[in-house]
């Protein structure tokens, strides 16, 4: 009985399951037919029902998307700058660096300007007195007898040579007619004068780069110990080369001053405007180049020299114009706006140029204090016992500023513009000369004090008591010594109790070392290498590019002033 009841329940469950499966099959079949009918309808009605179906599906999401909600999201959307703090901090520091550049740059420019002024005044004040003392010593030797092995000290020989060069070139400049040159240049067109002025700027840099080499060769040839083997053409040929250089460079600067004078006296001032716009072209040629600290240092020195030279040219232009108007002070106020405009454009170009160079090359504004300390080191080191050059020559090597041609032109212009007649005029000239000597002495004292302070702040005091840089191998033997990077100790070690005074006279060494010319390590690679040395040179070059330390600022001189480039 129980078995029959259980069997009946099982049969009922099976029938119920079969009914459910049959209903599912029918339901799925209806869906398929509806989809097929819809697909056929969609193809027949060109997608109208498809768009309608999509709209029906989107109606369910209308509550999630709305124009009001999008606008509110845009108005209330936020972000956090601290997620990229390093980037924004760097941008802020760049802005602060650009704001500090004018102040730091003008500090360097002001210090360098007074350095050039000190060297320039030296030619007018102390150099004639030193030449006079050397000639007195030379004339009194037959009476007093020879007190040493040398008739004149090397510094006195160099002073006498400078004096003779200035005297000879001054008499040669009398044969150059300034008025004829002025009218010849004034008759040219504006565009031609613009091209001439640009050519004169390039020529001035080339003359400055090569001129100091000629003067250094003359000084060393005249003071080289006689027991050395003769390796030069003689003192007289070097002297005439130096005279020819100073004379040609003075004429070049005179043409520059004459062109600037024509620009000042032009009626529409178009030439002056074009010449001022030429300064802004300099920004394009320098800002978008890669600069290292050493390259920027050389450019800063070149800008200091250029600014001082332009100020001197403006002084010459004012003197010539005042002479033409019989020294009428009213005409000076006519020139004053143009002079201020030229000076302002020069300062603005330098500030913009240095600001963007430091920005593009990630150079901080503190680098200008290092440059100032390096210039101060030259001044302080020239007063030491182990000084190997005069301060005026060190400034010439560092900045490319050679004072002899510019001083010669100024003397020529002043003597032709100012007529000295009567005893009162002579008294005025003597008082003016004494005033220049006073200005030179005060300027030197202030510069020396400031330089000592800058050297102390830069921790460069130890370098003052080091021996001068050793000589590089000569060109003939440079191939055998090119791969050597060690230096033999030259001279005796510095005394432990050496005084730090910067006013003592330099002492001469007992032994005469080999001719020593301060050169950089890059000079060792200027000659053509042999085949056996190419591999070693390539290896050394890669080390210099990737792992070698940067060249010291004290080793940078004016040898690369034309291109402002130091590899």
C-alpha cells in the first residue's frame, strides 16, 4: 500500500517537471520569433525601430545624466597642487631667479666696470710716471753703476715698451683726418652704415682676441732670460707688430665712434634706432643656445667690456659734438636723451638676455657672485709676491679689454678738441691730471678692499699662496706629452708664515723656469693626433664629456671671446 502511494507521488512530480520544461521552451521560442520579427522590421524601415529601441533603453538612465548635473560638476570640480609639489616649486624658483637676475647682474657689471675704469685710468696716470722712473734709472746707471744682473726689471721693460708704443701711435694718428672720415661716412646710406657698424663690431672682437697675444709675445720676448735658446724672431719685429696692431685697432674704434656720431646727428634718428635694435638681435643669437657656467662667465666678461667701450664711445661723441657747437652747454641737453636711450637699451638687452639664459639652462642667480669673486681674485693675486703678470694685462686676458687703443683714441680726440693756450690752461691741465691720479688711487683702494672681501666670502684665500700655473708643452713636443695629465711640482713650496698682504712687491726666483703660459687642458688637443694616439684621445674626450670635472673659472680667459664658446 505504501509502495503504491510513493510511486504515485513520483509520477506526479515527473509530470510537473515536464510541464515546466515545456513552458520554458515555448517562452524561448516566442522570444526568438519576436527578435526575428523585430530584425525584419528594422531592416525594412531603415533603422527607425532600432533608434526607437535605443531610446527606450536610455530612458532607464535619464535619472543618472542631466545638463544641470554636468554644469554643477564643472563648477565644483577641484584638484590639489600638492600632488605635484616638486614641479610647482621648481617653477616658482625659476620666477624668483628671473627676478634676482637684474640685481645680481648689475652688481657684477658695476664691479667689472670699475675694474675696466681702473685699468683705463692706469694708462693716463701711473703708466707715464712708471715710464719716467724707468728712464731715470736707465739714464743714471752710468753714474751709479750696475747694481744687479738686470739693467731694468721685467715690469719696467714692459712699461717702457707700452710708453713707446703709445708715443709712436699718437704721432701716427695725427695723419688720420677725423673730419674727412666723418663726412665720408655721413654721405653713405642708412642701410650701408648699419652693415658697416655690424662689421666694425665683429672686427673689434677679432682685434681684441688677437691683440693681447701680440702684446704678450712682445713682453715675453723682451724680458726672456738671455741664456735661453733663441726661439723668436727678435724684439724689434715684435715691437713693430705691436705698434701696427695698436694703430689699426685705434682707427677701427675711431670709425666706430664716427658712425655713432653720424647716427646722433641724423635728422630722423633712423640710423640710431636701427643700431639700437641691433642689440635686441643679440638676444636671438644667444638665448636659444646651450650655455654652461663657464660659457656664461665668458659672455658676462664680454658684456662688461662692451658696456665700458660703448660708454667711452658716447663720451667721444659728446666731446666732438660739443666742440662743433663751441662748447655750448645747451647742446649737451640735446644729446642727453639719445645718450640715455642708448644706455637704457644696452642695460635692458643684457638683463633680458641673462635672465632667459639662466632660465633655459637651469643656472641659479648665485653664479654671478662666483664670477665676481673670480674677477676679484685676479686683482688680489696681482699684488702677491708670486705675481706673474700685471693687473692690467690680467684684465685684458679675462675680459678682452685692451686699454691702449681706446686710450690712444681718447687722447687724440681730447687734444684736437681742447686747445691749451696760456699759463692758466696749463694749470688747469695739471690740476686735471692730479684729479685723475686721485680718482685712480681711490678707485684702486676701494676695489682692493672689495676684492679681498669677495675672495674671503668665496673661500679662495688658499689659492692666493699657490704657485702660478705650470706651463703647457710646446707645440713641437705636445704630441709626446698630450696624454699626460700629471704635473711636476714646480718651484719651492709656499712658506708657512707667508704674509697675506697684497701690497708687497713680487720677488724674482733664483732659478729661471721654462716659459710658462697659463693654458687650459683643452689646448692639448688643438694639434692633429697621430694614428697611434686616436684611441687614447677618444677615450679622454669621452671622459671629459661624461665624467670629468668642470673647468675652473680661474682658467677661463679671453681666448674664446669671439664665439663665447668653451668646449
